[in-house]
């Protein structure tokens, strides 16, 4: 709720603070138990930072994070350790997150040792179990990360996240580094695991195409802000924000007869250290209005469809402007 993360920019002779990057700037959302919330945006939009904030891998500058009604931002280290059994992360680059000198067995056991769970026998049993859950076998337990393919390594990363029997998994671009042919396999595996263990997912991606079939709801971020969030079907069928519309127009459609016009996003992504005034997207928006350059649009939710854009502010002739957008 109202989550912010501002990183100081230091410079000059004495390393004084000369500015700040508003990596996450007043972001609010909820995730229902058992659902998948996709969070999408270009690199530097603050989606990974948001994921890290939720686990308190980094501290928020402001805002609150509730997990099952417990305030994570104010937890003592002991309480935080307990919650970290329930919330696990899967990272983009499994190779970087798996210690190359440890065998798969040692890698998977580690979270249990950290949390003081089970005897050595229990742990080894669970390692074998989880390897099978992710489509590997106990035969792989003695091998090392370099002996696996990228897809297999991500399976190991997923098994590691499952070891503490978490309730929530925050997956930060878990398939972005994989070949397209492998991506679907890993996505399907994650879906199956979600059903089997009743997991809740926050699924971070830079591409709307990737999260479409795994997400119940999808949020879109731009320069540290959440600019739209809706149920997946609603978002893909009826996007409201000009940025979302442009992103969606770039997602390939399977049927070539379904003609789709690509809406180009003008200009470069501005620096998060120096975001535009008013609506952060105004420098690239093809339907920018005068108010957009000075006033930051408030988010408005209608039937669970949230959007932060002046086109949808009260009193705006959204219908008229929408027609213009579709042309
Ligand atoms: Fe475009 Fe204005 Fe909406 Fe921003 S607020 S997306 S500039 S129309
Ligand atoms: Mg990232």
C-alpha cells in the first residue's frame, strides 16, 4: 500500500546526495490467495524492485506491506525469518542464483538448514521429492549446476523455492533467460505446481505475452508507477491506458488474419532519475493533453479495472478520446 523506494544518487567531492531515483513511486495492489498476479513493464520500471521490497530484501522508503494481515515492514528479524519461509523467490537467471560449487542436493537443502527445518534424513527425502515435483529425478541430486541445461537449472531454482513449503512465490522473470521452446514447459510446470500446492504467485515479466496465460490479473508498471491493473481477460480485451495499448499491439497474434495495428511508442524511455513531470508517460504518449504535462493522474478503479490516466479522469470525454485512439 503506497509503496515507495527512492534510491539516493550521490556525487561530488564528499559523496553528497545530489538526487534520487524513484524506482517505485506510490504503488498499491493486492494479491488474492491462490491467484497469480502478473506485473509487467520495461526494464527500469520498478517491477523487480517491487518484488524485492515485498520480501524485504531491500527496505521500502515508505508504504506498508501486509502478508495475511501481518505488517512485513515493521517485523523484527525473528518474525521476518518466519515469514520468509512462507514467501520465496524464483529469479531470472538460475545460474547466478545457484552456487556452482554446491551439488543440487546441497543447494536444495540450504533453505531448510537456514530455517532449521527437519533432520538430515528428512531433508534428503524432501530433496528427492521436490526434484520429482519439478520433473527431475533423485538421480540428479549429486550433480552440479553446470551439468544442467538452462531449463533444468530453472527447475532446480523452482524446487529450491518450494523446499520450505511457501504460500507465496515471487517469480522475477523466471523464463526470460530461456529459449522460447523451453519457456512454455517451465510455465506449465509452474501452473501445475501452483495447483498441487495451492500457491499464490506474483509473476514479474517484461512481456505481456508471457504472463497472459498464467495470470488471473495483470498490472502494468511504467517508471516506478502502476499505471493499469485488471483481470487478465479484461486487460487484454479492453486495455485502457495508452501505454498498455501500445505494449499489447506489439504482442504477436497467433492468427495472421486477425489484423492488428502496431502502435509505436514514440521516443526513448526517460531516465528514472529524471522522470517527466505530470504523467510519466506524457513524453511518449500519442494522445497527450495539456493537463498531462503538469498533473500526475490519480488512479481510478472501475469494476476492478484500475487505470491512472487523465483520459479516464472524472468529467473527461473518454469516449471521444477513445475513438481517436482507435484510429
Ligand atoms: Fe497519455 Fe495523458 Fe493518459 Fe498520460 S495521462 S497516458 S499523457 S493521455
Ligand atoms: Mg528486473
